[in-house]
C-alpha cells in the first residue's frame, strides 16, 4: 500500500480477476497512501517485514509492530481440534482478488491430484476463488461459497479439517499478516502454508503447521496429514495454543499500556480549568441529523458550545446510523453458557466490545458507537452499559442530558445513577411509556399510556413471557425516569400525556426551531392553477398518510383541483412514484435534505399534517407556517398549537378523513392567502440562558 517498488503485485498474479485499468488504479494509490503515512508522527504496522521495509523508506519515523489480533467473533468461536474422519475436508479461502496465479498454477493442480488419489476427500472454496478446469472433474466433491459476512465465513471455515494457504514468494507476501492461519488455528484446523516470512518467523514446521512450496510438496504434505489423524490433531492443538499466545487480547494490553500510560480508571479525572462536564445522549447526531429530536439536541449543544464554552465541556454519546463495521444481527448469537446450547440470546443481552468513533462538532466531542440493529422498543444494551461503566469514571461527568435514547438504551443513565451523576431527560416521544414510541397500535388505535400492555391490539398475541417483558420494561423505565433530576416535555400537550400516564413532576421546556422565511414574498395561488399540497410524514400509520389517502379518494375538489407531493424516506434518492388518489395526482419523492426544505416549501401552498398520535411538538407545522404555507393539522397533541383556525390553517379531528376531505374541497374552491406565523406564548430567553439556568439549578439542587 505504501511501497512503490513492492506495493502492488504484478498484474499476472491476479489470474485475470482484475482489468489492467483496475491494476493501474491500485498502483496510483500507492504514493498517495505513502505520503499520508509520512505525514504521521509514528507508524504502527502488523508484521516485522512491514516494519523493516518502512524503516528503510523512512528511517527517521518511529515504527512499532502490533499484529492483527483475533477479533471478538473469532475468539467467541474457539473450537477444540478434532480428528479427521472418513471424509476429511480441506478448505481454501480468499478475501481478495490477488494471489490467483499461484492458485491456478500450483495449489489447484495439487488439489486435483489429491482428490484423484483420495476418493473420500472433500474440498471447500470460500470467497474470491473460481473453479479452474483442472478441478472440474471433481466438482461433485467441491463446495464453492461466495464472499460472505464474517460470522458466516467462520461457520463455513469451521466445517473443515485442514486449511491451506498458497502465496507467491516475494516481499509483498512476506509482509502479509498471519490472519488465515490464526483463523484456522482458533477453529481447530490443522494447516499447510506457503513459507512466507511472517509464517516462518513465528511458526515452526511440523509443530504449529506444515510448509509447502510446489505441487509435489503440497500433495506429499497433505497426504501425510491425512494418513496420521492423531498427529494432525496434536499439531492443530499446538497451533491453537500458539495462536492464542500470539494474537490474544493480552497482546493488545502489552502494546498499548506503555503508550497510554498508567491506568486512568482508578485515578481522578484531570483538572479542566474550572469547566463543568456535560454529557448529551441522543440516538443520532451530526452529521447524521436524522429526526426532529436530533436537530433539537444539536441546536442545544451548539448553543452551549458557542455561548458557554468557557463554562462547559460538552461530550455527545450517539450511535452510528449506518454501521460500516461488522455487527451481528439481533438474534444471531447462541448462548454457550445455557443448559440448552441451541437457545438463542438477543445480542443486546450479550456483553461484547463496541466499535467507537470520536470526532469534533462545533467544539463538542462526539463519541459515536456502532451497535447491532434491534427493535427501537429494546430499552437496555448490556454492552453499552459496560462501556459506560468503564468510561464515566475516567471522564468525571458533572451532568447528563438525555434526549432520545432508542438503540442506546438506559445503560448510561443506570451508570450515572450508580456514580451519583445527576441527569435530566427530555421527553421527545412516547418511548418511555410504550414499546410503540408513537403511542399507536399497529391498527392505529391510540395507546393508553398507563397500560404496559396497551401497545397490542390483541393481548393473546403475546405469550406470558412477552407480557412479562413488557411489564418489566415499563417498571424499569419508570424507575429511571423517577431518578431524573428533571423530566422535560417539549410542549404543554405532551407534558399532559405523560402526567396522564402516571409520570410525576413533568415540566416543560419548549423546543426551539429555525424559521424558514421564503426568499421572496409569497402570493396567493392563482385560481386557474391547482393548489399544491404536501405531506412529509412518509407511510407511517401514526403520521396519518392513510387519512390523507382516504380524504382524497372521497374529495371532489373544484377545477383545477389539487396536487399532492408525498415525501417518503424509504425511497432511494433517485426514485419517484406517480399515482392518482381520486381526482388528485400524487407524486411520491424521497427525503428532502434539511438544507433544501425552504426551497421545497417554496413550491408548495398547503402542508397536510393529519397525525393520529399526540405529536410532542409542532415543529413541522411551525416551519411550514414560517415558510408561508397554509397548514392543515390534527387537533391532537401539539402539532396544531401554532394554528389559528381559519386564519393561518385548519384544525381537523384526528383520523377523520371526511373532515379533512371537506377542508381540502374548501381550499380548492378558495385558495388560501399566505399568512405570517402567529406566535403563541411569551418571549423565551436565549437558548443558552435557558439551558444554563436548567443545568445550574440541577447542580445546585
């Protein structure tokens, strides 16, 4: 990657798997990577060959070696070696398109001879390996598996008895890590390897593996292993012990501890020059600004950093919206400790290492964790709780402000309770009251916030265990809420929803929002042009799309009628769907970026917001009104708070398609005149002042 002389193997070694142009692109990358590496203060490489070569190229730069260690998935699948049976299985795996010349010219012919001379022998090919002609005669004993995710790859690898790795001689392959042998050994396989320098430096031939070069040696050595199952198993056991010595977690501690310094977990947090430390929790955060609550959290963080940066040091804990690092599926992990090994455990109940990214945003430090996907109703992740239990004492946080913690769960707040760190909770949705955070059942029925089982339409659909889990969830979340120094609803209406559900001492801190004034004064839509309506809630039932559809199917607007644009976040960026509901043409488009919403609103006349759940705050209605749109919203929750019926919009009963149809017919007959936003309530103090008053009050109290 960084050595022009040895960085990319010759094109011929790829065996036709890449084009000359692709090969050239790889070569052009090398000097770019090298320049980036030269800009570093020091380098960490995975093999001694890499260290020696980089020292030759850059003698003044410190270089240290840290081998590629066994990942959590591999450590979890550690398996004792077993004796080869009557039908032994070989495996060859390749995660790249390189090293195909040695495969075609050396290993594949050797395997053909082995299959011919050993009728019971089986072969697995994993990843980027094509079946050459020389092996076609034995295709009935060969299984070919395409490139897969890592857990599936390990499962396939573990089905074999002997693993094979063939590499061309040269500095490029000498520099490669011993990853494949490590995987073989952790899974209990014996191995035969090409004698590259990394392998020969750490492994002993006949003790931890066997080395082979050339067709005859491959055939001879594999047959020796097949003929001596007892000796092959013993070698695999020695290899497994050696792999754990070389690539276990203790090697990471040995490497990093001298660089990091003394253990800080038991020491007091460093002096911060009088600043207090604030931790903000939200499921997402910039640049992944998904959802209204995320925008609110970002605005608050920026206000603190911009105006009170001399008083507060802000850290944000959030999750990765689209994890690029491998995380297991929610129910893919088996319990090895269970009396019944086939019992599946949900991944959020299993403690495991968490991938972490750290970056800066407007002066705040953002700590972004990658967690396995799961239903947003899940309220506790033991891995994140364990992470916070190690992390919080090192940081010495003074206060935690919790926004939406779907995926994150209550683990950070439980740790805060244990350490005596006060926390405040902003209630953006109904997650604390119900597994269905928008407080509507799958059929659209409004949920009773007092009933922990109110989220199901038919109680019999839940077995006793599921019913108990739902009850336990509510008890656990009520306890965490009760421990908060403050419970903040974002509107009076939403505070009342929580009070009605039995949550005590709920106060109100109304959301702030940014107006979207049009670039030029809006004019009434001409009577000879269709009235342009928009609905931006997607297909979710709680947002009321079915109400819009039913209303348009029965409405009879006068000519020239209506047009509707539906924003659906499930569409890809280049998708668009055209349809007709009754007399109204409908265009469905993908999500509109926040930066483009003012431009989008400039092409619309009316916003439809017929939610059937008690919206926590009318952010969308306020933004649309500020852009000069007429707003038609349900009279449930806070969505219609800024609407004065007949002056800047219409209030309609929630879920009443007939009432909405009547309003649409009225608007089609008499196009509304754009009106300025009518402010409700008194003047609010600047956001940073309101937050400072809140935080200081909590800490003094």
